C-alpha cells in the first residue's frame, strides 16, 4: 500500500496517512509515523526519508524542508516558544514588536519579546538586526553573540553587542 500526505509530502510507504493536514491512522509498509501540523504546532513522530511542510510565520506553519528532523518551534503572541531549526528558513528577529524575516540555519534560538521588550536571544551564525539609533534598529552582524536589549515607551534604551560591528 502506498500512502502519504497532501500539501508537499511525497507519497511514501508509511504507517500513517494524512487528511486535511491532520495525520490519521493507516497501515503501510515498514515505517511508523506520527507527524504533521495542527494549529501551528508539529506533532511528535518519526519521519524517515520524508519531506514535510514546516517552518513558521506569524505563528503559522509555512512550507519548508524537514528531512528526518523533529521540529518544535514557532511563535505565540510575539514570543518564541522553543525550537530546533536545522537547515530551515525561519522567521525571527523583531522590529517595533513585530517579527521580521531572518535565517536560522542549524541554530537553536530562544529569543523573542514580551510587551515589546526583547528578553534574551542566542543568534549563532545568523545575520540579525541590532543596534539602535533614535528608536530605530540599525543593521549589523551578530555572530555567536548573546544580546540583551529592550525598549521603553517604544524607544530602544540599551543594546549589548559584544564583539560586533554595528552600523
């Protein structure tokens, strides 16, 4: 029996199938799979040799390639929950309290905002937007740097950029 999932997943012999983006029970050959997306959260499971649809944007999972990778990541109310993002283009960084695009390849990122304030974040091997000028975040490179910054009344007050050239 050959089964699989709609919306970007190749047909593969597996134990479960997919209907309306929710994995349902089905018998196939050799592989046990419990995966898919539901309300912006990927379920647990083994995905051997299967391309999945993942990544997130504004808390919604968008297309991406996750081959043999278990991913639990996303945003909730402007706050990054948790996530391992291996070789996947994610949405990260913030500007005026909104998440903007960025590249997070093979990087574990725990960062985000709470009430418009940056809490903390590790950005290794990622081009981030950092620095401040008159309440506007300037561009710069933050490689292997822990940054703690925030804002008050819509104005950025402090930024720590250790070993980073800021523009």
